[in-house]
C-alpha cells in the first residue's frame, strides 16, 4: 500500500468519467466509499452502474458496497497481513493480532466461480480466506503460468514476506533474510535515512496571498467542512462507541450540527438548537445550530462523516453530510478537493432540535475552580523550591487509613491532556460499557465511567464578564451570552473519573454495603449486592457513578467484543470506574508467580495505555519511588473539590499557562 502515491480527487473524477464511458470492465473497491465521499453531482454513483462487474471487499454494507455485484466481507486490519509505505525510505508491516473471526473472511470460490465460469472451469472446496489470499487464487487461475510467477505463494502472508526480499538486500545487505525479516517484524517495519539533498534558497519569495475566491452571496458565511475527530471522513460512522463519544469541543453526541460564532448568531437571531437551512450554490441541507465562543465570525463549520444512506443501523439516516454543498470541480493547482470554496446562507425553518450531550457539568461550575491553572514562571519557581501541594495538609476529622500492601492512585496532567476522548473509548472497550442510545443520553443516562470535561477559560477579565452574563446552558455547553464580546476563550480539558476517595461520601450511605473501601485504597462496588437505591450517586460530588436503567443486549457478533475479565452489569445496578481492577489483579498474579512485587509502570489502566500524550499515570502511592507518587507531590498537584476533605486517590496537575497570560 503506497500511501505516498495515493490518488488525488481529480483522479477519482477521471475514473468516474471512464466508467461512464464504458471503459472499465471490472472494478475492485477496498477501504473506500466514493459514492458517499464524492458529490452526487459528480455522477460517480450513476457511472458505477455502467461497470459490468463491481467487487467490493468490505465488512460493511456502505453506499458503494450496496451497488456492487459481488460483496466479499473483508477482514479487519487486526486479522490481516499487509505492508505500506507512507513515504520514500519508510516501509511498515501490518501483522495480525488475532485469528480471523469465523465465517467473516471472503470465500475464494465466491470470486473464482464468477471469474472462471466463462472458461468452463470449476473450483472445488470451500475455504474462508483473507482478501489477499482470494486475489492470489484468482491470479493463479486467470494468469497463464501464474502458479510459477508472482502468484506462486500459497498465502498472502507468504506473498508479503517474499516481496520484502529485494528490500532486505537494500536495507540490510550483509544480513541473512531471516534475520532481516525477524527484525522487521519486531520493529514493525524498516526504514532508510534519506540521502542528503542539495537545497538552493531563493533570495526572495513572492506569494500571491489573499482571500480565497468563494462562490455564493457576498453576505454569506464561508463554509468550512471539518473532518470529524470521531468519524474522519465517514469511514467510522458505523461504530456505535464513537456516536456516544462526545465531540471534544462541542461535547455533543449523535447527529450533525452547523457551528457559528457568537457574533454571527447574535446578528442572525440564532440560538442553540435552531434548525436552519444551509444553502450553497451547489446544494442545501438542514442542521441544528451550535453557537461557539471560539469560531471566527463569518464562518459556518460543519463536521463531516455523517449523513449516510447506508452503512449499517448505527449510521443509516443519522445526520447530514456537507459534501453536497461543495463544488464538483477539483482545485486546478493541486488536483485536490476545494474545501474552502463556497459561501452559504443560514435560514431558519421554524423548528428546534435538542442537541444531545452526556450528563456532566455546567459552565457555572467553572467558578468552583474545577480546572486550575498556573503561570509558567510560578510553576518553574515552585518546582525548583519543591513546595508541597496545599491539599496535602488539609485538616480532617477522620483518621488516616492504613494500607498494608498497596494504595493504588493516579495523576492526570492537565498540561498534557488535549481532550481527544481516546481514554473514553478505551474505557468503554475495556469495561464492557453498553451503548444506551440518543434518547437515554437526552435523559442524562449515559453510562460512561470516564468523561473528558471541556471548559472555557475566558481569562480574569473575560471570566468576570461571563459570570455577569451567565445563563443556563445545559451540561457541557456554551452560549454566546457567556463570553465577553469579542473575547476568544481558551479550551481546557479535564478527564473526570471515580476519584477513589479515602473518605468516600458514597460508601456510608449505601444501605447494603455494596460500596466499600478495599485494603488497597480502591472504592469498590459489589454488583450482586447492589439494590439500586442510588444513594451513592446522589452523594458523589464528582458525578461519576452510573445507574443501569435497563438490561442492555449484546447481539452477536458484538458479544465477541466483551472483555471476559469484566462483569456485564444487569438492570438496577450502579457502576463506575474500578481503576481497571482486573488489570491490577493480573499484574499482581504475574508478580506473585515470579516471587516479586509489581514493578512501577507494569500495571497500566486502559485509559493510561491509550492516552497519546501520556497525561495519565497510574501506580502505587505507597511506593515513594513510583512515578505516580513523585507526580502527586508536584507543586502543580491539586485535588478536585479538595476542600470537601474526601482525600481522592487521583491528583491533577495544574495546566501551565504560557504566553501573555503566563
């Protein structure tokens, strides 16, 4: 897979014209959905009907696959071999991490029977194979002497291995191929340092910089389609986990929206939830409005990825796609798509739509100093002085608890957190968190154990102005009235999970002792003891306990995604973060088998393992040499709502403010 040689948007349009002219006899489609991603006016969908034989290698019935003559369910990248080259000098290897799920891979006779009927041949046997193996079988059958040429290998894994032999002579010429291959498997690929290139600098550079020429009315808004952080261009829209994962900036789930600046909303008389008709010279769609304090005035931003007519029950008919608002013709200079090319008008259609967001916090809570910041100079001074965090010396009426072996804890560095929500998805996957659906989200019944809160930091002056203009905004949302006119607040992110408090308010109110404190400092929950009074949830100041209002189904094959080490909870049971206690137990078992203590960093929670910025650290607070202990003692450390005296096991490190504010 030569990623550096990917076709341009103009090449796809040329392919569509060739199909319309009847020049394409067989079309193979894999990991692409051009019927959805190309504008309808491009005619690609209609041209697909002129191709005599369309084969789609896909695990989902998307818009393109639905028009194929033959659909071969493809294996996922986790089940397949492959290789790729993102640029010259870099070669990557794809290795399967699991055996193929039974009856999912394409059967070779499905393709070969159709291809070989014209030759009067037959192909006995039924074997489930990967896409690469199917193509190898087809090549051996259709190409004269194919069994002795490039298609002679028995499996696609062997084909990939053999294709790397010329590369071995280039990258490691003095080493046997077996050694090179084992090294490449271990490292995930091979690479060469590029040869130094001679560069000649020009004495001056002139660029014709200026505003883009946009189609549409002069008083319209510049349309800015934005790749979704969850669905990208739409290829992930059939994953239910992602639909309930909040957008990092808007905190919205499900559906699509059009985002406008607060100034634009005031000028147009728009408020959050107003459904408007977004019209360009090329098409129109209807979307609810979300008002942003950070977007540039004169711009309308729409996330792409939704608006599928097919692609499974989780994506079909959900949201709208801005692709149809864009022009068909490519950019003449690059051959790419003209993303910033049109102006749109927003017209109210006379109805409103509630935008769904998981239960969380309101902007009023920002005044409670949930997220704390620190100027860069002060952070450097305190770290140098090794000043003890203020939360360490709070008085308490409760005696300190003793932990004989371990006290598990966590630190979250707010200076590293980017709000990407990867930890949320990892927690869902690890702990069998069910999908509740949009209606239950509207009722505030999200079951996520971990949420990433987004706050707006207006600065000292802006915060006072925002507080004076405060209006009810709903959980996690922001209205134009909350910001000072012309202010551009900064986004702050805070992952919120069970704090595993030493003096936990949830424990004493449980009438059946379902919530209790373990000898290792975890706030545990006994599911088969819980009777669902929800007293613990009412008494939790961090709002991190979740109640199962229903018994959720796991239809096959979704049961294969369940973690066998984690209990599937039933209706009427409270649940929450366990700090991945199943991983703690597994790590302790390994250490006991080897007659040692668990090493620092050996046990990783799912959120910690997935965090791309390493903002989360987990470990034993009883070990003063552990990284989590040292970070907890940082001068930037603080406890959320530490004044309540709950003694959380989770320490947050203050966001460091740099630049004019720091």
